[in-house]
C-alpha cells in the first residue's frame, strides 16, 4: 500500500453551528477515523490551529497561506491505499466533505535511500 496525504480545506467553522450539529459532526468523525483504523488505513492526522507563518527565502509572512477559492488548510490525514482512486474514495467518505469543505489528495513519495 502507498501513503496519501489528505489536506482538509475550508468547511464551516464550529462556531457557526449549533451544539447539536457539532456533536453530530464529532460523532461522524469518530466513526470515520475508527473505521479507517480498523481497516489499517490510517497512518495519522490532526486538525491544525489557525494562523501560522509562511516562510520563503525572501520573507516571513505572519499568516498561513490562504486562498479564497480553496479555503485554508484546517487539518490533514495520512491514509494507506492501493491507488489514488482508492485514496479518493476514502476522502469522499470523510465528514469534512459534508461540512462544505474540500480535500486535496496527494500521494506521498517515499524518500530514496542514500
């Protein structure tokens, strides 16, 4: 199996939803993550704290990169799948999709041995 990075972008913030909606979403996340774990497909992943910095050779910006069209990256998952199509199926089942977010799926390249 290969590893894939799922970048979770956009979505409705918890502060814009009711307590019942947030509870239902957290339950959906628990079921989703538990299922991935049970199938041996979850390598890791966590939500990200808002803010951050963007560093380049010429400057340091006090904020993380944002894109109005795509939404900010709010978290990530690393999953194991046989193919990009299988990783895409995993992403489509993610509760982030029903929270009006989008997910970028990228294969993680193994580091060559020296």
